[in-house]
């Protein structure tokens, strides 16, 4: 299981670090920053797994 997620770590960590930076700057949880990003991209139901995300419009 570890190898499945470790492959993208080099690509993912700069994003995680930036989300942390924005969250700390605004005094909000990282999840709120992530959800705000989804909303700005038009995703209204960001669900992972078997369901596809819905977009506005």
C-alpha cells in the first residue's frame, strides 16, 4: 500500500506545503482551503471514491 501513494509524493508535497501556508495565513484548516479551491474550480460536490465530482453550470 505504501508504494501506491509514495510514487506521487514528490509531486504532492509542494501542493500540501502551499495549502498549509495559505491555511496558516488565513487562520483556517487546510480542508477549508482545499474545499475553497474546489469551489473556485466549479466543483460543488468534491467526493472521492466511487462517485464523480459534480460541477456547477
